[in-house]
C-alpha cells in the first residue's frame, strides 16, 4: 500500500469559538496546501482516498487535496486521526484490507510517531505544516520511506 501522511496546513492561532478544534486554515495555509496537492499530481503521487482528523484545520486540508485524488473526491472523517488517536491501528487495518494510495491528514506529534512506528526507526525530520511523507507498506516488516514533500522546498526523493 502506498500511504501518504500529511500534516494539516497553517492555521489561525485562535478560533472565534475559543476552541482548538475549530481553528481554520489561514489564506496562506490554503494556498500552501493547494500548491502541495499540485506537486503530488505532478509527481504522479495523487492519493486515491483521503481520511482526515475531524478537527477543522485537518478537514479543510483534506478537502483542498480531495479534488486532486484519482478515485474518491470525498473525504472520510475518522476520530482515530484526531490528536491522541490510534493512527497506527487505523493505517494497519486499511493496509490489511488492501487499500491503495491512502492519504491520512492529521496532527503533530501523532504523525511523526506514526511514521516512526511504521518505519520501525526514528523519523528525524521536522513535520512541517502541509508536509507529505510517502511510505510503502507491504505485509510484514518496516515500511519503506519513498519521499518527503516539503512545502517550502518541494519533493525531496528518498528512494
């Protein structure tokens, strides 16, 4: 399975509701996410399906990428991707079901922890906002790091 792990784009510091859950993407955050989505398509790395944390900034990020997805243009929301959720169990369940080209959109530090768990080694990069890490999961053993798409320097190939 090709897995795309994406951190939400840059968001406002405070929501008018006062709740962290409601923090929305900034205008520049939306632009950055759209730029990253274009870069994924250009690199022939568009996801087929997208699953997001329910928090507003992650959901908005996923909704901006969805039009670039090769199959489903809808975003599935899953509590497992909310801060403190069990991202790894979610990803492993999709891998065993034969999912292909799945993107998960979530938050730090959960995403770095997910990547390290799947790689079975430390993930030393700073997970920037709107960054995408491409992995390949196959049956048993550690995942393979395929690429890191850094929104400020775009597509640094690793394999």
